[in-house]
C-alpha cells in the first residue's frame, strides 16, 4: 500500500474522531482544517495511484464532509441562477 493511501486512511480516522468531539461552532473549524489537509492528500493520491483511486478518495472525503459540500453546491447553484451581473 502506498504512503499516500496510508495518509488518507489516517485522515479518515482523524475526521471521524474529530466528529465525535463536541464543538461550539458545529464542527466548521474542523471541517476547514480537514479540507485544507485533505486537498493536498487528494492530489498526492491521484498522482501516485491514478485518477480512479483519486476519484474514490474524493467521493469518500465528500461523504465525510457532506455539509460543506452541500453548502458549496447551494452557493454555486445560487450564483448560476442569479447570473454574474446580479452580484
């Protein structure tokens, strides 16, 4: 198993442990931290193991960070529906 996959598995364990600890801000600070660490890991996995493994890791990360992904999707959809001239 490659070092990048080991790092991703450790990231997943850390994400689950962080989700179990109570938080005052509904885990948003932890989500930003996990995204900041997870994106370089995603690139590393994709470079070492190929695009299909990278896609699987992306889907796994999105399933763990589903609320930030949902809010990003809503924000992007609102920007597309309003158009660029509406601000």
